[in-house]
């Protein structure tokens, strides 16, 4: 037993001793957790002791600071709790005080910054004010210089201001009886030997006395009723007709057309010579024989008419006295009024027939019917047969041209004298042929002894009425009112020998020439021949122009103030806005009118052709015309310098010198603003206030379209020029273009009451207008466009590189056009404007383009001109554009064509976008 125990113990010891190294090695399952535990505990213990050490060190440092003997708070540790609390409160109080001081300093800093910003703004404002004052000073200096120059011109002027003296007319002492001239001598009458100029002073206004046909019956036959009534009515509307025969320049005697086939010429002559103011020789008497039918005769053949002037449609060559007697067409039209309704359009240029003729010469009827040959011993008949045969060959030419040539009438024949080419068919049938014809053939009378017949004149009348250009074969004839109307512009007059070349000639006429002649024919027909009224007025105007007597001045619209005579409108300058620019745009001048009526006796001499054949208005004398002649450049420096203001005295210059004078080719002048308004008082006042300080402004005319007068407490801005508020008789957009008597300048600026234009834009527009006086010069551009889907014209306001109109809500035009718009333009156009309350600007563009054949002039880049914040205008209505489409097409119908012309440029100042040296200025800063 001992052995086993000893043996087990030894075994154990033995094993332990025998394996010492291996016995001390622990198992991995025990070592790894122990190592992990050590790695965790050791860092934690180290961190704890280190943290404690740092904390103790910091506390010791703080205690050292607190217990620093030099620190007044070192004995804090010895204070009691109450004292510590007081000390803390004191420290908090100090902190709050410091914070308040910091806050005050911040507020003070901000205040200083605001003061600096305000001072900077004030400095900038003062600089601007300095520049403005300098500019104003420059303007005042310029104004003083201009005033001194004007004063010097007044002293140096050696010609008094021309004014019309009192009217000088004849008296009863001028009714001197002279013997009756012999029948042979009357055919030698001319103006110099048979007319008494002493009764017709240049200042007489051409008084006309009319023998009342009901009181003075000359022929045994009654006068044709239409002629009698319409002529008397037309003379009644003429302002030159007087009831005092003693002051008359000429005496009108209506002789025909008489009813009946024959006139007792002996009785006619006796009654003629017994007229109370015949004065023996009938001088200054005008005998009117105005035919109404194709059978009207020359009633003066075989009658001693003495020294009287005859006016009729039929003359023999031995009887007609050139420059003394007058040829007129028959009275085939209406009594008066608008004449456009039944006229065809001018376009297209080429119509169905190249040439048309309907007529019959009775002496050739049998020959043309192939029944017999013409008489070979009559040269006139042989010539006529040759002409007819050549014309008949035209229908067999190898071209696409069509002819309508009818040399015999259907049925029993034509209408008219048996010895000339008679009229065929009814008027309606002839009208349809003429509407379809480019040219209308007119055969001269067979006998060369007849210089005009009523049938010849009737053919010409109908041809130009319906747009068929007359081709007159026979150049020995006399045409109506030929001393004033240029018939070369509307008819082809050829000798009969040219009939072989007629087709070639007609084919060579271009479309442009055809339309020009057709348009000219329509102008002549409407203005001078188309009705009894215009024909009678044209006869008197022709006689007056022979005597170089100016017509009566054109009527002006009375400028009736909207205020009572005793009422003084309130004024204020509190709402005057700052100027749009600091530029010197021109001198400050007192208002002065344009010089007027300076060409009373030279207009008919120098512009007589234009008056009759371009403008179509020889019946009125205008204060000025847009086409007055311009002097040569050197005249403004030698002999004719009165009123001229050349740039820098003539040496030229850039912006500074440019702004001091108007320059240009005409003397100085101003413009008038016409502003239409309707119950928008504040908008109106704001627009008026913006005009303060505008150079070259003469006055402002406000057309008050409202039936209610302006409020009495309304304060009008004092803009240093007169503001005339005119009462309109009725609310009409046509009032914008009435020739008001208060307009004393040639230039008129039409402005809407809500238009917002800068001063430099207005001045620049005025300068441009001075060089384009016969055109509309404006800002917003518009154009007419063709409707590709349905045909006809459309009004378009989109941005475009081509325009044909400028809106008259902001445009310059000549006052002359206001008279033409109100008194000459067809009434139907003004009625359409009133119907739509629209389109007056389109109507004015039509009128000016029709007269001048020029497009308007657009200035600056502005496309609209409405002021911001203004009330909505009529142009914003949905129907606005529809009405304007309709207006363009209606106006085209009235004129017979669309006179608007396209233009592809606008006008800017000369130095716009030009690089300049630093010492030079542009004409305008922004234009």
C-alpha cells in the first residue's frame, strides 16, 4: 500500500521534475482572457491617475492665481458667501455695462455709415444739380445770344412786316359805258384788249356777281332744269360770289343749256346787250353755256357777244379765242358731294381690253355696212376711212391683246351730231366696256374747223371717270381747262397719221405709267370735272388765276376755349417732374408764330402746275405750304440771313454747337403740340407737366373732347408756354386734325394724352421734320399687309423691318395737311372714323401718301409710346384691330387704290454710334 502511494507520489513528482518547462506553461484557453483583461484594466487605471494629476495641477494653478498677493481678488477665498455674491453681481453689472457700450458703439457705427451713404448720395445729387444748372446756364446763354441776334435782325431789317391791307374793290364809278364792238373785231379779243383789269385789284378777293336766271331771262327757251338749279346752287356755295354788282370783278350769265331745238338768236342778242351791267361792250362778262345732252349746240354762233368770255363745250376754230374763252365738259355728273362711290379701282393696270371704242359716224355707216364706197372727192372722209380700216386690222394681230372696236351702233344709230362720231349704246353699257378697257379711243371731229364738240368732251369725261386712259386721235382739238390742267399726264393725244403705230405705242406703255395716268385722270375728274359744284368752282378758279388774284384764305377752325371769359384756371408748378436728360437741347425762347402768307402772289405763278395737277386744290390760299422753295446755302450768309440760325454761326460743329442752334436750310421756327383728351384729367396733367422746359415749343392745344367741362379746381401745370384748352363741338377723333386758328406754327406735333416721349426724342423729331416738311415724321411704326388667305389688306403692329405708317399719337405733320384732312379729303373717310371711333391716324397716313406719293419717316428706335401705369386705352379693345383692317380696305375703296408706300429705314442722328474724340460731343446722347 505504501509502495503504491509512494509510487503515485513519485510518479507525480517525477513527472513534475522530469517535465519542468512544460509544467509551467498555461493553457491557451486561460492565457488569452488574462491578457485581454490586463490590456483593458491597465489603460483605464493609467487614464484615471493621469486625469487626476492634471486636475490637481489645474486646481493648484487656479488657486495660485486666486491667491496671488498682487491680485486684489487674492483674498477672495477669505470672503464670506454674502460678499462673494455681491462681488459676482458687481462683475455681472460690469459685463452688462460693457455690452451696452458695445451696442451703442455698433449703433453709432451704423449711423455713421448711413450718414456717409447719405452724404455720398447728396454729393452725387449736387453734382447732377451742378450739371443741370450748368446746362441750364448754357441754355440761358444761348437764349440771350439768340435774343440779341433777333434784336439785331429787327434793327437791320429794311423791309416792314407784310400784312394784307384793306380790300380794294370796284365802285359804281367804274361802270363806264363803252360802244359795242363790231362782230368782226370780237374774234380778236384777248385778255389784254377785252378785259377791264381795273375792276379786279389784286386785293379784291375776286368778287363775282351772278345774274339770277329767274330775274334776267335771256332766251325765249327755258333753261334745262338740272343746269339751272345746280349751277345756281354751286354759285351760292362759292364764297367769292357777291350780291353787290358795283364791286364785282366779273359777271356770270347762265345761257344754257336751253330746252328746245332752236334758239331765237336775235332775241338772245338783244336781251344780252340790255343787261344792266353790260356797259355797252360786255367786258368782264362770262357767258356760261353748259350742255347736259349730246345734242347741245353752240348758241353763240352768229351772236354779237362783244367782249364777253364764253364758256362751253363746242367751239369752231374761227370762234374760239385761246387764252380768253374756256372749254368745259358737259354737266353729266351729280350736283356735288363725294364722287367716289361708283368709280372702279385703279388696279390692275392691264384690263380685259387693250383699246375700246364704241361710236358711229353716220356718213360712214353705209360704207361700213358694205353698201357703198365713201366719197373719194372728200379728203376728210378718205382720211377717216383710212383710220377706221387701220383700226379694224388691230383685231387680227398675232398678240394676246384684245380690242373692243365698234364703228357702227346697234339699231337706229347713235346719239349726237350727224357730222361727228356719235355715242352708242346706253350709259350703263358704255360704262361696263370702259371699266374693262385699259385705253379708250376718242376720235376727233371730222371737220378740222371744230376744235371741240360736246360729244368729244363727253367721251373724254366718261373715259377718265372709269379709268380708261383717253387716246385722242386728232391733235387739233382743245381739251377742258387746258390752261390749268396738264392733259399730257392723263391722256395720249396723237395725230391721226400715227394710227399705224398705235398698237406698238400702247404696248410700250408700262404698268407704272398706266397707273400714274389713271390716277391722274381720277384726280382731275373728282376735283375739277365730276360734278356741277367742282366744275363751276374750277371755271372761276381758272379765271381768277389768269388775273393772278390769290384765292380766299383757307377756313380755320375757331378755337373756342372750354373756359368762360371770366374764369382763370388754377396753375401750379408743384408737379413738374425732373427732366429726362441733362442735355442742352436748345435755347429757351419766348413763343413766336411762323411767318404766314408771304407767297400770296407768287404761289400761283411758281406753283400753279402743282396746285392744279398734284395737290388738286386751287380753291384756297394757305398760310404756308410744305413745299415752299428753299434758298441756296450761301443766301443765309449774304442778303437773306433774316431768321437763319446756322450751326456755330456757319462754321459747323458737333454736339455742343449743334444744340445751340436749329441750323438746317430754313429760318428758325417752333412747333405746336395738339393733344386730344377725354375724361382722363390726371393722365393729361402728368403729360402736360412733362413738357416743362421743352425747347422750340410754341404752345400746347388741348382738345377737350368730353361734353363735361374740366373741374374748376383742376390745377394746370405752369410749363412756361401757353396751354389753350379748346372745347370740341362733339366727341370725334377727327378733332385731332382740325386746322385750329390757335395753331400759329407750320409744325404740329400730334400727341396722345397718355404718350410718354422724352424731350430729346421730341426735339430730334422736330429737327428731322424740318427737312421732311411734306411728310409725316413720327415714332411708332406700323404697316399694312396683304391677306394671303382671303385677299384684301390687314393692319399690322408687329415688329417689322418694313413699315408704311406712323401713328399720329406721336407724330409731326404740316398744318396744311390738317386743312386737307378736314376740308378736302372725302367726307366718307371722316364718317368712317366717327363710326368706329378709330382709324384717324390711318386716314392721315393715307391722305399724305396720296398727295406726296411718299412714305412717312420713322425716327428713333421707339415702337410704342404709352406711359407706364396709364389707364387702358381704346387700342386695347378686342375689336380694335378688326376695325383697322376694315378701315384700310374702305379707304382703299374711296381712293381707288392703296396710296400707302413701304419704307425700310428709320432716322437716327448723324453721330449716333460714332466713336468721337474726348473733346467732342454727340448730337444727342441716346439718339
